C-alpha cells in the first residue's frame, strides 16, 4: 500500500479493503452452501422430491444473493467513477472558461482585431 496517501484517502482505502474482504467471505460462504446443497443426502425426513425442490430453491436464492451483491458493488463503483468524471469535466470547464476569458481579453486589446 502507498504510505503517502492523505489520511482520508487512506481511511477510505482501508474501508474498501475491509468491505472487499467481507464481501468475498460472504460470496465464499454462499458458494460453499451451494456446493453442499448439490451433494445428495441419504437420510431425510422429507420425501425426495420435496427435498430436491427445497435444495433447488435454496441454491437459486444463494446464487441470486451473489448476483445482487455483484450488482450492488458495480453500481457503487460506477457511481464513484461518474463522480470522478463529473469533477474532471467541471475542472476542464473552469480551465477552458479561464483560457477563453484570457483569449478574449487578448483579442480585444490587440491591434489586429
């Protein structure tokens, strides 16, 4: 990790790292549960078809949780990228406006107009 980051960026990076670890752990747990459900169990109190339906539903729910988490993370990432782009565009707008003002000033004070 870079040590020359400002404190707020370092705290943000630490927060993202912690969140990433938690998300990966959650995804791993969901994946492990999907794998466990894929194994056949010999002794059950429910009849076989009911157990199969229940296992299928649980696998679908866990898979949906994984997909929804990925969507949430991508949404956050894209919102952050959009904010960065907006800030860069506003900075460019301000720079261009200042340069245009300087050019207009130079033009109107020029003897060549």
